[in-house]
C-alpha cells in the first residue's frame, strides 16, 4: 500500500508505505491532503476518519481509535524537488529499454534479459547509460566479449540516458498502481496507467 508524498508546494516527490505515511503525519512533519486540497494534521485526520464508513486504502486500528490510511500527504518543511537524474540501476535500465533486447528488439522477462556493455569492460567500456543496454541471453552470448560489428550484430535500440519525466517517474515502479486520488498531482501523460479500483 503506497502513499503519494508531496513537497510543501504540492509537487509529487516520493512514494512511501502506509506506516511511514502515518508516522510522518503523527510526528507533525506532514499533513493529509484530500481531493479538495484541504490539509489535515493527525488530530484532524483521526477525527475525520471516525466519520468514514469506508476508505479506499483501509484503516489502521489501535486499541483506542482507527485512522484512515492517507493516500496523499504533503511534507510541511520540505520544498525541494526530486533529483533530475534517474539513477543508473539494473531495474531502471530494464525499464528504460522496456524489457526489450537492444539487439533483436524482442521483449523478454527479467529472467531472460542481461545487461550488456556495448564496448566490453575488458576493452575499456564504462558502466554508464551510454554503454550499457539490455540484451537477451541468446544475443548476449553471441556478442560475447566483442564489439557489435565484430559479432556481425547491430543495435536496434540506441543506448541513451533516460530523461527525467517529473513526478510520474515514481509510478513506473513495478506493482505501483495509480490511485484516483493521485491523478491531479501527476502528469497527464501517465493517466493511462491502471487505476486502483475503489
């Protein structure tokens, strides 16, 4: 269960689990933001939760009260933006190339893909966005420790560094479904993502 985190200017910057969201609310470092942009502190949200029969994200129960799991929170003291560069990680490389082999162009599962250094490391190739691509096991084995042209291969997808696409980059993580309450805080381009059913 994810909660969308906004900075104090209502710019989406992060996703956290419900425990972290409730802790930020309880310690007065964040406010819950509803669909009308109203902000609630912990006491106000707890009181409002008492009047709710149902809530899309459910409730946290304590011995003395229950509180609705916040879907959107805004940090009270943080107004920075997320980093403008996407980290060079295995997951991000796979997602950047959409799980396709950059040599044959076919789509594969993560178990059937490897990372390939276009210029092999043994020849001074760097581990960066401009030199690492995804390759299926067959193409990766065929290329081995050669340059693509030496192996009689060519890249169908050119190596590149992904561009930061704003807060919606957060929603590209596997298993994250866009909640209806998040829509107004993310770019329209990504509204085609599967909505969580209420």
